[in-house]
């Protein structure tokens, strides 16, 4: 793979909107990605292996629980710093960002928000340091966009709960130490349980043959009469709103992350277009290629503004779920379109692992589907502006 020459585009001087702390956090993550991720990520993706050697570094840059308070091992940062870290990691690879998103927003966040003090003390510091890795089980084989229909269930057996069912498409599942599992009780109410690797009847078979997110491990969670201690139920929130609340945080991070992937594709295509000559001229001198590049930087700039404003509202506590959906949907679609256009600017070279664009393009096919599909987020906006649900 080519040496990482990335230079971040900032067409509207957005740096002026960032604090010194934001820039410090962003630059540290950027340097780490250049040093540790870029040199190894192509090979990991080609081999379809999660690069476990990145776990310590992810913890060190604050990617595990950026906004979780320091007393529980988190970095205690604000929402814009969290977004910037996700942007930089996804500039390297969406699969690596996935691991950080799941650990932070889908594992640490629910324990922090819905867990007991004992659960917070037991799990959060180890998750923040990367000593422990978690996963999040919401999706089932027959319930993806409609998680409320889930059939995974648990029964009260007096001194423990008995858990049965299966989850599918679970990031980090094959090597996670714990799983946050969403399941229905005997009354059909959804609760979150912390299931630990090693509990009898719990297995995590890996999903193979993915053409997307190859540097992220995906698997199933299978529960066959798993005895879960009662103290592993997170008591502070139940109902579908509990897992959806975690998704708000992760979707927000993806809205920033997708910008990172888009910036990398744009920057690579711009450099290539200025260097590559055809018909005796750099291809950047042709109007058709300039149109592609000019549209890319316009869309990146709009996405940056959307993410920054959403971050400000998240810091104030005023961002709605529907506003988060809009940013996730827009920014991921923006990134996937830019990856496709950038790939064309590189001609045949664009399909090789010499450059990051094809990997980003394939990764974004997952990103546009997980955490709520492109269509589902449109329907969430539709519901928000009309007041009429169009899901069924
Ligand atoms: P609905 O009746 O609308 O809502 C049920 C309850 O939930 C509340 N709620 C929310 N709460 C917090 N945040 C949100 N975003 C919320 N959206 C809804 C709602 O107020 C209600 O509360 P209550 O108290 O009245 O019960 O639910 P519905 O069954 O009609 O479904 C709505 C729909 C389709 C929007 C929702 O289910 C949905 O978002 N579907 C998409 C599923 C999804 O995103 N799955 C993601 C799985 S995790 C994942 O992909 C991780 S990838 C990680 C990585 O690798 O990076
Ligand atoms: P479906 O829900 O079957 O949707 C299929 C198509 O139908 C989509 O185009 C969808 O938009 C459309 N559709 C569905 N309902 C409607 C409707 N009402 N109106 C119009 N169109 C509709 N899940 C987890 O719980 N944890 C994870 O860690 C996790 N990681 C993932 C990692 C990867 C690599 C992938 C690919 C997925 C992951 N997921 C995870 C699952 C992901 O969230 C689901 O794939 C996603 O929510 C969509 O569900 P589905 O695949 O069952 O598609």
C-alpha cells in the first residue's frame, strides 16, 4: 500500500469552530492512525482479520468511552471530541471505527446509563483500557430493521435468568469478553443483560465471506439455556427505547466517521489527479475530473457542518433522535458516493489495494446498512416531519 500522505480538507475553516482541546484530540488520533493503522490495514482487510494489535492504541487515544467520565476510566471528553476521534479512525478504516463505536456507544454507554454502580465499577474501567472487549446484540436473523419483534427471551428461575435465542451480524462477537444482549422477559418487555464469555450454553460463531468491513470481526450470539446471574440485568431502563438510546450515540459517531472515509477518498483522488497524466496533461486539468473533485469537497464541507452543529446540540443535550438520523443517513450516503467517484478518478489503480478507496467503498456498504438502514433513517425523518409512521 502507498505511504499515507493524507492531508485533511477544511474548505470552510472549520478548525476555527474547534477548541484547542478538540484540535489536540483530533491531531493525536490522526497521528496514531497514520502511524499504526495505515501501514497494516490493507493486509488485515485482505486477510479478513481484525488487527487486535490496535486495541491498546485505541484505548490510549481515548476511543473507548471518549465521553464516559474519568472516574469510570473514560476520557471525559465532549461530544465534538468524540466525533473527531471517530472521524479520524474511520479515515483509517470503518471496521476499526466499528470496534471503537461498539465498545463506546453500545457497550460502555448502556452500562453507564442503565447499569448498577457495581456493574459500572466492574466493567467500565476494563472496557476503557481495552483489557475487556464488548459487543452489542440487538439484531436477530428474522428481526433487523424491526428489532421490537425480537424473540430472544429470558425466564426468571428464582436465583438466575435462563436466556434463549440468537443474535446475528454482531460486530466484535467472535472475540468479545462480554455481550450486551437485548431480550424479552416473560411479559414481553425488552431488557439489557450482560452476558459473559464462558457462560455455559453461550457461543459466538464467526460470520465468514464478507466483502465489506473485512478488518472487523462479525459473528452470531447463540444462547442455549444460558444461566445469567440476576445481577447482570441492567435495571435502569427497559423497553425498545433502551437499545435505541444507545444507537443514538453510535449513529452520531458514524455521522462523523463517514466524513473521515470521504476525506481520505477525496484527498487520495485529488493527489492522484494532479500527478497522473493522460493526453500529455494531468487528469486534474480535465473539466470532468474537476467536476467530480469540486462536488466532493462541496459535499464533504456540508457534511462537516452538519456533524459539527449536531455535536454542539449533543453537548447542549438538545439533539433529537431524528436529527441524528438525518446526519447518519446524509453523511454515509455522501461518503459512499464520494468513494465511488474517487475510485473512477484512479481508473484501474482504484480497484487495487495500493490505495484505500476500494476498501472504503466496500466498507461503506455495511455502514449504510448497520445502525439503521438508509431507508429506515429516511422514514424516521418522514415520521418526524409529518407525525405519521410509515414503517408498516
Ligand atoms: P417505536 O414504537 O417508534 O419506538 C419504540 C420506543 O423507542 C423509543 N425510541 C427511541 N428512544 C431513544 N432513541 C431513539 N432513537 C428512539 N427511537 C424510538 C420510542 O419513543 C418508543 O418509546 P416508548 O417509551 O414509547 O416505548 O419503535 P418501532 O418498533 O416502530 O421501530 C422504530 C424504528 C424502525 C425506527 C427502530 O426500530 C429502528 O431504528 N430500527 C433500525 C434498527 C437498527 O438501527 N439496528 C441497529 C442494530 S445495532 C448495529 O447495527 C450496530 S453496528 C455497529 C458497528 O459495527 O459500528
Ligand atoms: P432488513 O431489516 O431485512 O432490511 C432489508 C431491506 O428492507 C433494507 O433495504 C431496509 O431498508 C428495507 N426495509 C426494512 N423495513 C422497511 C420498511 N418498514 N420500509 C421500507 N423499507 C424497509 N446489529 C447488532 O445488533 N449489533 C451489531 O454489532 C451489528 N453489527 C453489524 C455489522 C455488519 C457488518 C452488518 C452488515 C450489520 C450489523 N448489524 C449489527 C446488523 C444491522 O444493524 C442490520 O443489518 C440492519 O439493522 C438491517 O437489518 P437487516 O440486515 O435484517 O435488513
